[in-house]
C-alpha cells in the first residue's frame, strides 16, 4: 500500500522560505509511471495545485506561484520536496503531497489524475 | 483567471440521490477537461473518487458516478449513506499537467 507523509516546520516567518518534504513508502519515486505533486488548502482559497515533478526531474508549476516555487526529488531517500520562498500570511495553509498517475491516448494530450494523498501538514506564516 | 464553480452546499436524505455539478468560467465542460472528483471529511485529506469524467478508482463505492450534464461535470450519489456527508471538490484540466479546483460543495445528509 502506497503511503505519503509530509514533514517540515509548522511555523515560518514572513519573507522566509517554506520547506517541506514528502516521504514515500510502498512505491518508488523513480518510477516512470507516475508524477508527484504538491497541493495546498487554505480557508480563504480552497484547494490549490502547486506543482508536479516527474522522475526525470521535469517540473510543472502553477503560474501564480512559479516565481517562488521549487519542487525537487531525492531518489536516494525516496522523497520529494517543496520550497516556497518569500512567504506571506497568504501562504498559510495545509500542504498535501500526492501521487499523480497518468495515461496516454493516441492523438490527445497526456491525462493526469491524483490517486494517493498524504495526510497533510499545517504551515502557518507568522512572526 | 479561470474559475471553477460548484454549489456551496446541498442537503440530501439518507437513501436519496443527489447530483453535484462543476462549471467552468470558460464555457461548457467537456470530456477534454478530464473532470476529477474528490471527497474530503473533516480533518482528513481529500480522497480521489472519479477521474476523467466517469472512471472510478478501485476504492470508489459503486453508488458514486461521474458524468457530463448540461455543460457541466457532475457527480451523482445514489442511495446516499450517512458517511457520505463531506465536502466534495471537482478538478478540471485546462491543458497541461496542472488543473484548477472548484470551491467545493458541502454535502449534508439529513
């Protein structure tokens, strides 16, 4: 059974960098069959997709966050990470990591979908 | 900016049927938006229910079904159970690997 677990500081000061890690068990992040993603949920904005990473290191970021986001892989530890710089109170949210499955259909763009999610971790931005 | 709209709240009686919808500010939702549906209970992570309009995950109860209805994506619950009380979110894709979530529907079973 695949499991994902987020970890990282629960409190970050404004203007600093938020750093979270997602540890994957029961499956390998080096598999070409999946992407790995970060999503956040805040009371004011609901669910927001932050970005994805493929085993090759290819990343896709939400344009609204792109200038501040970095997602990376650590295949030796079967983990992937999120860094969000210059945070403000608006970045206060529960952050989730998830696996992104996909399939290809001839003549159509690749189809992506979430299946497994971590339990989430609350990050509060405050001085 | 693209906006995905869901009913803020719905109420259904146990054993009844309810349909939740998901609309796009860009126009009619088609299968090319590959609609996804998620269920979230208080204090829990979202759980994937439906992908690509109507495909179920292995854990999705049979009473949940996805479709397109009147230019929107739809999630229908038939024979609603008390444990179906939750928030439900849709997700639409607008090309590429990232999607936009709807604001969620709070479903009350009463």
